[in-house]
C-alpha cells in the first residue's frame, strides 16, 4: 500500500523521492530493483524494498539516538518513509573494517584482511563516471564540501561505524564495510548543517555471519551467491524486526 499521489522529485536505482505533504519533507519509496556493476546487472527482487525500508528505519533510529542527526522522520508504510529534504553532498563515504570488494581489486591486498583502524574512502557520486575514487583535496577544490563539513562527515562516518558494529556484533554479524551519504539542511537561523541521508541497509553494507562468514548483503546478488531475500530476512529477524 502506498500513500503517494505526489510529484516525483528524483528516481534512483533503488528508490524514488516524492514531495512530502509538509514543507521541507520528502517521501522516500523503496523499490524492489537491484543493480550491480553500475547498473550493468539488474533484477527485480520481490519484497527487497520492504525489507530495506524496515531495516533502514531500525538503523536510522539507533543512529539518531546515538547523536548523529539523520534525515529520517518516520516510516509511513511498507515501502515509504517520511524524510527531511536535504541538498545531497555528491560524495559517498565508504568505511571499511575488513578488506573486500573494490579495495581488494584496486590495491591487490588480501581478501578479509582486518584493518588496524577503519579506513574511510570517498567516491564522487556520479553514475556516468562510475563513482570515481576521490581524495580530500578534490572534495575541497571542487567545493563539494567545506572543510568543516568534510570533518563532520568523517566524524559521523566513524561514529556510525561504531554504532553499527556494536549492533551487528550483538547479533553475530560482522560489519565489513558500508557506504553513507550526507546532505545539508538549514537550521532555524538559516545556517547549513550536515545530516545523514539515503538509507542504511544490506544494499549498502557488507554483512557477514560471524561464524559461517555467510554473506547477508547485496553481494548475494552481485556474485550470484543464492537468495538475496533469505539474507536480508535473516538480518531483519536477528535485529528483531517484525514485518507485518
Ligand atoms: P566497494 O567499493 O567495495 O564496491 O563497496 C564498499 C561498500 O560500499 C559496500 O558495502 C557497498 O555495498 C557500498 N557501496 C559502494 N558504492 C555503492 C553504491 O553505489 N550503491 C550502494 N548501494 N552501495 C554502495
């Protein structure tokens, strides 16, 4: 069931944003589309959007409670959440605890290597360029973020890593890496501040069962490892999320 009769503001690979009924809000609709390799691989996976909506609601609430401001306001129904309208900063921050994925390919390091401290990487959010790797000089020189915004995004990314690592450790899941996006909103004095945007779900985290190392995230789809919904459902049920 969806509430929405409003205008589409943006459609991405996995979500649609509509204008919300109240000012400065949007409705974020979670689609069942799964893509990999910059959308070279695509499938519709029934109910993926529902699972991501519930898992992201759960994790955003925890993150907000721990002091990182987020765009999340409330879940409206199975597929939609009400969020604050932000101006997205076109930089994806990836935090890595163990080596897998693109960092292994790029530097030839050992798969599953545990890092001494989490590594933060930045990517330019631009599908037509294939989300290229950035360093901090690029972000500042191209004015994608101000120096204080970059510092706060790094601080929040590491704080989110700690919050999520603790949550997942409790349910015997290793948080290998994840991607976050931030946006700017104005406070009541018209001053910009940074909040967490997008979603936090198995679509943008790597989650491995601690004992078996079984993949419980989108790598199931990327690498054809089995049934994606089984993995996402496992994450939701270990978190204690009940989906109607
Ligand atoms: P990698 O750079 O190894 O491909 O991805 C690192 C982490 O960031 C993984 O958890 C991956 O799911 C997430 N990630 C990186 N880029 C994207 C993206 O464009 N979309 C999504 N959903 N996740 C991403």
